C-alpha cells in the first residue's frame, strides 16, 4: 500500500461508535487507560495478580537494568498449564467445554476443562518418562488437532520449552529449527487432513532427521500421533506411537511453579537475513499480557461466549489466541483442522453456525477470499451468534473491513483490527470494543500499558498526519526476551535503529505507520526486506538463498508484489548459470524452481511467478534494486533507473515481461 492510498482512505471519514447496548456490558472500561497512564508498571502488576494464579507472588514488576534484556515479575513463580487448566477445574468449571474440535473430514471431538486437564497430566507424565525435563526443548510438528494443544501444555507444565513448527514447513525447514533449538523430542502425526486429503507429516520428520548436516542429531525420540492413517516408515527404538505410550503412564501430575522468566517457547520467524530467528518468550509476562488482551480486546465473557481464532497453532496467533489466551481465561473455543474451503466454500460459516461462535478472529486474506466467492456463501448459514470480529496479520483494507462487518457481523458487530508480531507476543495496538469509535482500515490506538510512537529516521516523533516508523518506546510484559542462541542479533535487529536518539533502548518493529489527525495508527506494511503473504512473514533473503541452492541458479532477487488474494505474493527474478541456460524452457525452469522453493522452505514460500532474466538490475555499488523489479512484478511503468550501473538491463526485463 502506498502512502497515497492510505491518505485517500482516511478522507472517507467513516466512524462506527459502539452501540449503547455494547457499552453497557463491555468488559473493558475507559479507566484502564487512566490507570495505565498514571502508573504503567502498577497497571501491569495489578492485571497480572488479578488474572493469573501465582504459586509464589512476585514482589518486583520490571527489571530493565540489563536493557534490552527485560525481566518481568522475575521473583514470582507460576505454572502456565495450571493457569490454563487446573485452576478452572478447581473453581468448579471442569464441565465447561474448553475445545470444540472439528476435523476437516467432519469428525469432531469435545474436550471439557476436566478432560483436557486429565489429558495434559498424562502427556506430562509421558514426557517425563521420555527423559524430558526443565529447560529441554521439544519440537511439535502436528496438524491443528487437540493433541497439538495437549502437547504444548504438557511441555510447559513440566518447565520444558516447545518449538512448534507449522505443518506446512518442509523437512529442511523443520531440521534447521530442530538443530537450532537442539530439540530432544519431536511430536508429530502420521498425517493430517488438508484440502480433502491426508497431508503426510511423519515422512517430513523422517526426511528432516535423515539429512546429513555434519553435526550430531539432538533428537532421541519421535512421538507419533495416529491421525491420517497414511502409510509411514518406522525406526524401531526411535519412533513411538502416542496411543501406545500414553497408556503406560499415570494420570496424576501435580503442577509446580517455575520462575516467571523460565522460557515458555521458541517460535521461528523470518527476518531480513536468510536464517530464521528463534524468538524466545517466557512465562509470567507473556501470560499476563495474552490473558489481559484476550479478555479485553475480544470482550470475552467466558461463561457465555464461543470463541474461534482460525489461526493454526504453528503461528504466533495460534499460540497466543488459539491456545494460551483462551485457556487462561477459561473460554470455550473452536479448533478446526482444515482449510476454509474444504470440502465446500462455506465450511467456516458452517462451523460458526454449528457451534454458535460469538467471537471470530481471522486474517484479511481469508476475508478477501470470501469476498471473492460472494456473500451468497455466508448468507446460506445462520451467523446470528456473531457479536465481535477480529482481524490480524496485515492491514485490512476498508472495503474488506466493511464487507466483514456487513456480511459476517450482520452490520453491527464491532471489528477489532489488532496489530502485533511474533516478537511482541500479544496484541499491542487495537480498538477496545465498547470504548473506541471504530475506523475501517486503521488499527487505531496503543492498548493501555503500551507505549507506541511513530518516529522519523532520526527518532523524532512525527506530527499527526505524517508517516514514519513504528516504534515501541517502553518495555511490555509479553515482549520477546531474545533470539535463541544469538543475543547480538537480538540487540542489532530490534534495538539499534534509534540507538542514538534515546537514553534507553527503543524497539523498532520493522513496520511503517502513519498517524492521522485523531492520533489513530494506519499500518503501511514492512519497511525492510520482509514481505507479508497471507498474513505470514517471509524473508526475501531466505527465499533467495533457497533459489540459489538449486544447481541451475546463479543469482536471484525476490520481491513481494501486491496480490489481491494474499496481500503480497512472492515474485522471483532468477539468472540461470550459463552452462544450464539452454537445458530447459523458461516455463520448465520456472516450474522446477517453484517446486524447489517448496521443498526447501514449504508451500507458503512458493513463488507466484519466477521470471528468468539475463541480469539483475544493480547500482554501481552492486546493490540489487528491488524497487524496479517490484514495478515489473506489479505491472507498472518502471521508476527511476538513473542510479543503475547499466539501465539497459532493466529495459530488457521490462520488454520481456511487460503485462
Ligand atoms: O507487518 C506487520 C503485520 O505482520 C507482521 C508480524 O508478522 P508475524 O510475526 O508473523 O505475526 C502475525 C500475527 C500477529 C507485522 O510486523 N501485521 C500484523 N498485524 C497487522 C499487521 N499489519 C497491519 N495490521 C495488522 N493488524
């Protein structure tokens, strides 16, 4: 999105103040802002005490003396699984449904808080039996099934660390994550259901573990859930069936408290270099902010609401708002295994009707794909249970916002557009329903207790009406605590941009933003070499290095091109090695390389197009001018080429690929 398009949207001036009836019952109250403004740390301490069970209460809120390495609630002890499970059962809510699970083929399963607690206790005992202890890492590579949630909670219950890898990632990607975190155990399934068929997972684990990386393998066991019933290979001694093993352990397990800075999970995300970053989150601060935001941003009434976040547990949205937020709040959730359009385009709406979903949280890419098939699809279902809608992952264009409200929200449901990141752990910028007057397309304001500024390159706050860089100027409870194994990269990537302008480290989010005259934020997309495809972050460098790992490729440049369905799409420009240039047609090379990226990273990174070119446009200092390639990818006239070493290179590319 260009700054101009944002500008013109703002002039529409549509506002949707909350209805009186919503205001009268809203969970969030305006005094949250007042309290947080008066005493930010006191505000978070109060939220943490009120929302969580502490085995040992904390006395200290924030230790920022080793900034940017933060410690929140550090002398307190808690157990995340106890907060998500046992305490609800002890409070008499054991019969409340925790998870309404729906498999893609139409099978379903309901787990109450008592049942889920029992399953997690058993799984925790199994982990202990397999030699997993405090501080060990466990890789989880599962479909969106209850066992994914059970596995995550079992790991954290015993003070171990999970690293969930999205099932769409390839064997290569899985292996690099296993190695980086030195995972001792991999929990996977034979396969899971996706788009009407079984998509194999265990074979990818086998492939990952068989890769010769020249280093000893950290994995001792592979625990396999039976789900897809697909044929799989078996390594005796290493591989174990979940259903066999779980029978061998007891059902009692007492949750003990762990210090609040105990690592909870590692989640890998893309950055500006080819190597994914293992983002570290810890327990006390993370659970505080996730629980608070889940309750207040989604106006949650756990006794009544049925909440559904469509994100896969393999992404941060799945961690924070499919698993930890809802369970910590004692909510009833829906968990769905498959894709939105399988076996029919109304599948998600059918699920909303079936479970009476009242709060629905999804990504703009899904909303746009529903707009494309037309409102007759959702109109065929009873969506009257919906009372609040959420959006996350990328800017939601006002047209999609209006459609979402009109068609899914019956023209009345408030929409919360939530800005946050893997690194922030929880929502940072959003309207609060019942308080904020909504503005389609704007993520609006920082939540209470969160300090956001839009800064220019030198760190000076921009005037209302101007654009700049989104920065977080004060530490927040669910902030990342580091990059696994790489503290320098953590400091350099997130805390160095405004080093000279402030006395204390300021976090640079990598996003451009614009502040309007009312002080509302409009997100403008990434300002670094990271693109956003279907709400998922991909790094240009990572895809480029996947491409050049193929023997026929000499050089490559990847850009994110605007795409109606996915927000941005991966478009690759590739120079072939001269000795291979004639080996196949341009079309064949393109098919080959798209497949290669899928193998190396996963289908999410597969380029929409691969353009074979003779040379890449470079400046005299050798820097690839991606801006010009983006012009070609988006079918525009080519911009200023005067700084190119050889302007004819760009002319050749443009002539060949002009739309
Ligand atoms: O560019 C922003 C975009 O997604 C990035 C974070 O990606 P990830 O860590 O994968 O987490 C996605 C889900 C939290 C951000 O830097 N982004 C996320 N939410 C929004 C958004 N852009 C605009 N509006 C949003 N609501």
